[in-house]
């Protein structure tokens, strides 16, 4: 009985999987036959979707191609660009001890404003000595002209003496021929004539010598006066240079000078930076320079202001060499482990001055520049040398003009006309 029961259970277990398999097959057949509520594949919708994707890809490709043709290949940009400008170093031309400092870092100074003052005592004493020397030399030269006039008067008087001796000798010679006077008296008359002629020759030599000292000159143009005037001019400039003035209008930076410091010529004391004379040095890759020309417009964006402020500019010049070629330690590529590196060339970009005045920049700030390459009419390199100086100052010319005014006044005060007016008073 137990054995029969076991066999029946085994048969039932074998039949159960077969039923489940049949049931699964039935359900699959029902799904394939399309029972309600189950998703069905739509070949038409799939085809439209693929066409749409293809159209989007084609339009995107056309857009990229159009952007490249219209803008991409006619534009070069770099963020390796920095603001640069003139850093006017203030250095003394004479030795001195600092007694006054007129400006500090960040201060605005105008052209001609006093920046540093040296102790002026020594230079003022030297200036006074040079003034006295010029006056003395002027008077000595006037004496040379007076000597010439005096010698000319002596020459005229000596000529009269010679004529008198000649007449005396002629009369005595006639008398001696008739026996009226002795030969001894005639001999004395002849000696007097010879002595008068020798004296005349001596005076003529003195006149030539004195005339050579003042010939074709005036008191102001005499070499001795000009030499003394040059000494006075040098003393005046040394005294004026004890006061250091700003050669340009700008802002003070890098002040290192201190009160009481003894400085030598050429020592950097401070710098003046004219922030209205700035430009941008953009380091473009050598592969970006093929279509770059002088005069092409440039869009500039400074990190200081971000995208809110845009500057306009133009390409001013393209560097004559790469940055590595002008480096303190140029790269040496003649080695076995050489690796090619794309070089960068500095391009100077001029900034619109009106925009720069509205939004000031500082030296060293980072910028992003974008050069428009459409205009290919400009040259690659400058074709003409500059016709005038790029930067000038006339503050030192004023010092020399003041020295010349002082010299003319001293010459006039020590000249004959000034002395005559003083005597009349």
C-alpha cells in the first residue's frame, strides 16, 4: 500500500510541470495574439523618429559649418593676454640726501610736481660760485676790449712820434748836407727815428695779439664767457636736479626711498605709471597668426569687470620673435630628447582711450581678446618707421631755459651798457 501511494505521488509531480508548461505556452500565445491592454510596436512612428534625429544632426552640422565659415575661421582669441604700460622710473642724476618725499604709493601726481627733494645747500653754494665766476669773466673780457682800444690809441700816438722823428731826421739831413750841423747830431736824429719805428712795430704786435683775443666776437659770444656760462649752466642744473619732479602725469608705485637716505645717481626711488597709456600684450599661438594683420579690430574683456564691460581695440603690432626666444634663458632644442611645443608670439593691442578712461585698468590685469580677421588689408609687420616720438616730456627743457635766462641776466648786468647806466644813475 505504501509503495503504491509513493508511485502515485511521483506521477502527480511529473504531470504538474507539464501542465504549467502548457499554461505558460497558452499565455504566450494569448500575448502574441494581441490581448487588450498590452503595448504594440509601431514601425511608422519609429521611422519618423529616426528621420527627425537625422534632420537634427544635419541641421546641427550645417550650423557648425556656417558658424565656422562666417565667424570661426575669421576670429582668433586667447586668454593669455595681460595689460601692460609705461613704468616711468624716478632716478636721481646727482648725489644727495633726501629731506622731503612729496608722494606715496597710489597717489596721483601731475607732470612737473615735486616728488623728492635733496638737501640743496651744497648745490646752492656751487651755483653762487658759478654766478660770481661768470660775472668776473665778463668783466675780464670787457677789459680785453678796452685793451684793444687803448693799444689803438697808443698806436696812433706812436705813429705821430714816428712822423715827427722822420721830419726831424729829414731836416737835419738837409742841414748836414750844407754843413750847418754836425754829423753827430744827424746820427742822433737817425737813432730817434729808428727807435720810434721800433716802438711802432712793437705796439702793432701788441694790437694784433689783443685783437686776436676779441676778434669777431662780442662779450656774450666770447669763448671765456661761454665757458663760464657753461659752468654756471651745469651748476644750475645740478641745483635744479636736487629736486626730482614727475616727468608725466600718473600714479606713484614702487616707492623705496626713505627720509635721510643718501642716494647715488641712477638709484630707483619710485615709479610713476600713466594709466592713460596702457596697451595689451596678447600671446597668440604661432598657428593663430596666419591671417592676423595690423589694424584689425579687437574685442577685449577684462577679468576685473567681467563680461559686463567690453573694450574695443586694434592690433598695433606683432612681435618680432617668440616669447621663448627673448626669455632670459632661451630654450635649447639641440638635444636628443627634444619635444616640439607650439610657440607663442606677443601681439600688442591698442585700447580705445575713451573706454579706458571710463573703466580704468591696471598693469598686469588678465584679459581675453578676440581678433576679427575679416579685414586683410593691413600689413603683417610695420612698413614705415615712426615719424615722431611715441612718448615725450618737456619738464627738463624748462630747467635749461631757466638757466639760460639767468646767464643772460648776469652778462647784461656785468656788461658795459649796464655799467654805463649805473654810472649815470
